[in-house]
C-alpha cells in the first residue's frame, strides 16, 4: 500500500517575524531547522521512493534536513514551482500586523482566508490550486498508483490545495484547514489513487 507524506517546511525566518512570505526565498529559522530534524525522525521508518519539493529553499532545506536524519540523501528528487507557496503579491515582505493597520483587519482577513479573492498582484488559494492540483495529478499520482511511496515537502497553501483534492473538501471546508509546520501528514493510498486513511505523525 503506497504512502504519501506531506510535509510543510519548518518555521521560516519570516514566519518568525510574522511577515507575508509567498515566493520570497527566505531561510529556515533555528526553530524551523529543529522542526525539520524532528520530522525526519518521525518518517525515518517509512521507505521513500521519490521526493518532490517546491523550488524555494525553505522547502528544499527542510527536505534535506529531514532525509539526512536517516541518511537518505540520494533519493530521486523533483523540484517545481507548481508546489511553491501562494504568491502574496504586494503583501510579500510586509508584517501582517502592520498590513492590517494599513488596509484594515477585515480586508486583510479576506485576502488571507477567502478562497478566490487574491491580494493585489497576488494569488488566491483557488489560483494556487489551479497550478498545484494539475501537477499532482500528472506527476505524483501516477507514481502512487505504481506503488511508490512519495514525500512532498512544500508550503501551507500548496499543501492545503493537495489536501483539498485528496479529502474532497469544499471551498468552505478548506478555509478552516491549517497545515502545521514540520509535522508529517501521511496518507495511505490504494492502487487506484483513492485515499484509504490519513493522519499526522507526532
């Protein structure tokens, strides 16, 4: 029974500073490096055939640290911007509290938590799903159906899109979904790509 492991990168420096990050390529914080190591310990007993990450270094470094814990550093790996975080447009780099003061709490909440309303010059969650899900269906799902165990290391919103697809969530349900940093979410998948069960490793 193939397994799909979804792992959101560890805390980044801008997560720590409460900034909108998006596609800005920031480093992991020391806490984030620790989260990646712990994630590696949690998944050490699961065989992995292939790794997929975004092209952003907080995801790449999380994957490297996590796999390094169990000395799995030579696995086939594919990186693609389809798995990148949601692009926050004009909000990227801004402190979230300061942004709320500038635009108002209600407007910022709409940008952050609505399904299809993007921030200025950025992506909504719907836009993110429009690139993440086709990539998953074309690249990753066939590997699972072939019986391979897959690790995806990506971001809060790109992984929310994938979970929405796997769990058949509505656009209202996905708004309540949060993916914690550095905590592996493991899906059991059958040979037809259907979900048999899932759960976080703690």
